[in-house]
């Protein structure tokens, strides 16, 4: 699990619709969302100006890595340098 998935839960992600990181992370985990559109349908994040879409995509990737067990330091390094393990 990456640190951000736990530490940023109370930060605002989608200012247009008032959705926090924690809500988006929980939605991605619970509903296995694989796209921004799925997240938007479930919790409304990303349904306004769309400036948070890149951040939602990153969270989807992080949760996917978490499921595969790639949330450790090697998974983080691989993502930072754009390499797959």
C-alpha cells in the first residue's frame, strides 16, 4: 500500500463536487473501478471541470498495484521510474 492511499484521505480531490481522496479511494477499492468514468458514476468525483481526472487515474493505478501486491517500495520505485516489475 502506498503511503498516499492512507495519508491523503481527508484532502479534497474534486473541489467542484466536494469529494475527498478517501471517498475516491474507497470507491475504487469497493467497486473495482478501472476508469475515471466509473469513479464519477459511483461517487461523482471528476464530474465537474475534470481537472482532477489525472489524479483519479493515478489513484486507480495505485489501488491496482496494491491489489497485485506491488504497493511496497519496489512498486513505488517502478512507478516513479516508469518501469514495470
